[in-house]
């Protein structure tokens, strides 16, 4: 919605009697079925969400104040206010409210006030106007009492404001201020303070225009220096005239613009420093003052934006090498404040503002500034860059891609001289500033990482018929920028442990990993190719050996995100490089400590088990089972071993696997649609089709097939009974009274590494003689020694159950297998028929 007449701010009164801004939106009125009546609706201009839905009750007292404000109470302690940008919009909604309540829109309040008597209200409405005392020194006390008595009543406040406007009373009061100061009449100055403060509370734009005029504003500030609560007057005028200096970084030729800037600064100073804290004011009495400052800023931005000579000179001096550092810092600070003012603009005006800056060359100027050594200048330039990225990331992406293309063209022409793109690309400057942040808390690096994340986020990238921004920009980013981002990671992980492990380096690497993890989740094949080709995961897992737990967890989170994709390209890369080894080592080094590292590692293996990632399950059991077999306070690793054995059983007995799938398909109820489709296919199949495409199985053949199927099932049941008997023996001998520490310690030293990685690839293939899961070897289904029976036991009593413990899953699997394997032959025949 672009109708500024209905543009409002929604305020609620909090427990401290202060008005809280709930957002800006557009107001409308309409019938709401849920509330059973006409209601006021305010939808946010940013995302269209509902900021306010309030039924217009016939008995609620609505007050219209200062032409642009409507105030009412929803409950005893819940007051609401709508502050309109334009008077016309306020009048329209006011008419709707009065129409529902059956009131005349000319009134300023729709219901009787409780705190005024009928006689007082009648006098106020019937009297033609408020007569002010003559503006004399002797009557200042009387004037102050009149102003104070008028503030509680909206009607009296309105009449007082009209009287002050019509009689030019404010200028007469300021003349008395000079007299009192000359005579050092402290009592009179205290009365003038109360009078001027009361006039502020009248909340009238027309009065503010008089008070904030060039000839009056300093006298108004002078009146507010003499607060009766203070023993000595404040020296606000001295600060504004002597301490505060107005600097024109670029000469402003428009006198009206210059006057508007002075006025806005002084009014902002009054609001922030001179007036008492807002908690003493009720009913949003200073809303018009806020609006006055707001619209002044909008006007200043508009006037500067239209002055092409001013902006041209600004950017020319910013990029000129001859400009001295102090001058450039002033220019950058001005541009930063200029962009901050733009946040007050409406969306369409903000679009025009940033388009103007883009046309003037703000991004090339920022590139020059960010390449300088001055830290303060770079910090201000970063803030300006953040405004641009948050407003329009596509504009920034388009600029850096064009810049890279131009550099590539130059590089092709220059055969003798090498041009390194990372030294000149804007986005690489941002990455380098993030990496080189000297702040111990890395505050600037965190801000820059957020900006980079916005730039590489595919969710805010555009796709048109001619081009896809996502494909083009990500191709550019991984070609020209990713090596700069990962440089500190690769430099710090050349050995088996981080070469630098201080806190600041760990924080920086954590930021880099956070961004890389975001890329894994959102960039699919670009990041996949980069990780596999550059062996990034191996380098990241070196950080598992860091003394900083948060960095080790960041590395683990990166790998967990990769495994969560269930991508076989990643899985083959992990298995080929034995990249579970650092994780298992960290798990065993953590010992019996029940902490976040322990839980996160177990959760990763639990995910592999639950999702039944067969390749990773086989890899973990074949290579790391000896290190993990004694971990029995959770059933995760026992469950992985069970999955592995089931998998090998299916490989060895394909007929058994097909029989199980047949039984499982018949045992579980499928949805009605599937059954109907199968029935339709059955009835649509006639005998001719069967004769042409299928062979009819004779009863003798069917009996023969049953025998072939039952033979491996009977063998499997014999092995299962033998295994169960051995498990019972082990359970009787095993005392699981507490949590056991792993007896096997994984080591990466040359002497013990052969336990995990010395096996050749051929030795680890399923079915090879030396592989842990091959028939005839320990742990295979073909031979079941006593030491393997313990691994299949399910610990349910006496043991400490960890964070991830699902013994019921294994029990249900066993029950399912029992039911399948002990199914009578007659039922199997029925299923086949």
C-alpha cells in the first residue's frame, strides 16, 4: 500500500506509562466476523502482518488529538494510539469511528469523560474560546497556573493552543524571558520554564513552527534552562553556540537547506537533552515533536538528493588521492549519517535515494575507502556498505561481477604483468577485513560475516528469463572469492592439530566455519565440488583437536551438516579419506564426560543409524567397531552393528531379503489409494496378457519355490536361536552397575594408527577374507563367537541411559524379525497365492 493518508504508527502504553512504538503500517476499517463488528485494522508496511485488530466498541471513549492522533483504552491498563502521517487520513478514520458510535465527527471525544463534571464540560463546549491573561511580568504565575490546569482536559488544551496561536503569545513570552534574565528574576524564569514546558505538551505543530523558528528557538532553549528542580541553571545555549560546531564537508549553497539542518539539530537536542524524560508525559504528548524531527530529516535527504552538484563533489573528493585523511574521514562520516537518515524514508523514496547513490558511484568509492589504512574510515565505510547490502544485495552482487569481468578482460590483454583479483575486488576486501579484524571480540568480523552471508544467500537472488543470478554469482564467488575466505582455515590446519589455537584465531575460524556450513546447506554442487577437490572436510576436522570446545563443535557441526544431506558423493569422499577417525578420536578422548561434545557425536552416529545410511554404517563398523564396542551406556553403536549385520545378511541371502519385503508389504496396512490401484491392475489383466508376457506357475513349481525360500529361513532361525542362548549367558555374567569408560583408546601415532587405517582398500571390501564383516571372520553372521554375543545384548537395567538411547527400536526390530521368521508355511502360501 502506498496511500500515505492511511499511514500510521501504532503505540501502546506500557506499565511505566511510556508509549511503545509497535510498528508502522496502513490503517483500514471493516467488518471482522470473529469480533462480530466493525474494527480498526493496521497492517505492517514491511511484510503485511497484522499489527492491530481492534473492534470499535459503542461505549469506548475515543479521543482525537492534534489533528493526527487518535487515542483510546481497550482495557483498564491497555491504552492504544494511532499517530497519522496526514490529517486527511486521521479525519477519515475518525468519521468511521463516529459513524459506528453515532457521534458527530466534529467532536474531539466520542464519550463523556469520567474526570470532568457535566457543568465543567458544558462550560468548556459552550464558551467561545479561552481568554489569556495579558502577557506581563506580574501575571506570569497566573499564566503558568492556566497552562497547567488546561493540560488534563483535551478540550481545554485545544482552546489554549488556539489562543496561543491567534494572539502571537509565544513571542510576547520570550520578550518577558529577556526581561527576567536582565533583572535576574529567578522566580519569573521558573514560571517561564513551566509555561514553555506546558506549551510543548500541547503537542501542536503550529506552535512548534513558531517556537523552532530561527528567531525564537534559542530563547525557547534558554527558558528550558531554568528548571525549578535544579539549584543552578543548565548551559544549553552555551553548548549549542560555542561547543557544537557546524561543519560543511561540502559547501551547501541552498540557504533553506542549511537552515533546515540547523533547526533539526537543535530540535533533536531539545528532545534528547533539554526536555525531561518521556516517562513524565502521558497520552503520547510529544508525538508531534517526534514527527516534526522525522519529517525534517525526510526533507533534508530529499533536498540533498536533488542537489547533483553537491553529490558530485562529495564522491569526487572521497575518491581523490589528494584528499587528506582528516577531510576524508569527515566526508565518510557525513555519507554514513546521510544513509542513516534515509532509513526514515518511505520505501519508494528509499528506492530513489539508493538508486541516486548507485548512479553517483558509491560502490567504487567504498572500494577505494576500504583499501585505506585508517581504521575509523574503514569502520564508517563498512556501516555504509551494510546499508547497501541490507537494502539491495542484488545491486552489490551485480557490481562485483561486472568488476571481476573487467579485471578478467584486462588480465587477458596484459601478458607481461600479473593482476591478482583478490587485491582489487570489493567483496575480497570485505573478506580480508573480516579476517584481519584486530578487535579481540571480533565485533567488526561478525558484522562483515553477516553481510557476506546475505550476499551468498540464494533466497534473495533473482531469477529472470534471460539469466539466473544464483548460477552466475555463485560461479563467480567460488572462482574468485572462496579461496580468500578459506585461507586462514587452510593455513592453520596443515598438521594433525591447529598450528595456532589462541582465542581470537579460534573465534575467526568459528566464523569461517559458520559461513561454510551455511554454504553446505544452500549451495549444493558448488560447495560440494569445492570441498571434495580441496579436501576441505579433512582440514576442518583437524580443528576437532582444538582446546576450544566451541571451535571443535563448529567443526563437528560442519561434518554433521554434510552427513545430513545423505549425498553419496560426500559419503564416498568421507569413506575414502577415513574422515570418521578424528571424530572417533575426539569421542574417546572425551572419555566418560557427559557434555555437549559427547552428545553431539552420539547424535551424529544415531542419525546414521536411524536414517539407515548403509555405506556409512558399513564403513564405521568395519573400521571403528573395536574402538566403539565397549560403549554401552547408549544403544547407538550396538544398533549400528545390528544394522550392519542385517545388511550383510541380506547380501548373503537375497531370497530371504525378498521374502521379508513380501511379508512386510502384506503385514503393514497401506493407504486405500494403493490398494485400489493394485486391484484395478489385477482386474484389468486378462488371461491373454498372462499368456503373452508371463509363465503360469504350476503347483509343483510353486511347492519347489516354497522349499527354496524356506531353506535359508530355517538356517537363519537356527543361527538366531544359538545367538540368543549365548546372549543370555553373557547377560547373566555381565554386571552393568554404572557407566563404563571405553577400554580401547584410539591413537593417531605411527605405532597404533594401523588399528584403524592400515588396512588396504581391498581388505575393507565386504566379503574379502580380512574384512571385519566377511563370512567366517569375527563378527560375521557365519560364525558367532562368544565375544560378539555381548555386542548384541540390549542394556535396559543397571546401565546409565545417555542422551540418545532408543532400546525400544532394537526390540521392535527383533519382534518383527521373529514374527516374519516364524510365520507358518500355510500363511506364506496364502501370501504367494
